[in-house]
C-alpha cells in the first residue's frame, strides 16, 4: 500500500493506494496516528485508489475517529469506490464520517 501525504493550509490530504487489508493496515494506521499526534488533526483520506477494505481497515478508521475527537479534529473520507462504500455502509460506519465525492469537495467541507 502506498500512502501519499500533501498539505493545503491546515488540511492534510492522505491518498491511499492499494488494499486496506490486515497486512497493510498496521503501517498505515501508525502513519495516520502520527499525523494526528503531531497536531495535524484535519485529515482528508482519499480512497480513490483503494480497491478493498478489510475489517482491520474499518477498525483503523474507528481508532482514527476516536483519536481525532478529543483533539477537535475532523476526518473526511472521499473518492470511495462503490464496493468500499458498500462495506462501510454494511458495517454501519457511514454515520460516523463525512463522505465526499472528490478531494475538492472534501476540502470545501473541511473549510466550512
């Protein structure tokens, strides 16, 4: 899994590429938690190149949300494939995250 980070002002955009599975998730989770702990509490997670998300990936999202909340941070998910979106829907995760169609929409939402 490739993780590419870029910053626009106070917003950190993290593009994920590959499968968010039990093998890849621990390293991705460490990277994202490091961002939060270093004060980068406004994250856009770009799922545009993610083809699969496993239960470990769902767990990672919950951990990130729980870590961001006391920091008054925000996590927005964007560009999810229909299959990844469906997994989040079935797991009951959609109410816990803002979800946008594009990085641009997510950036505007973060600024609101």
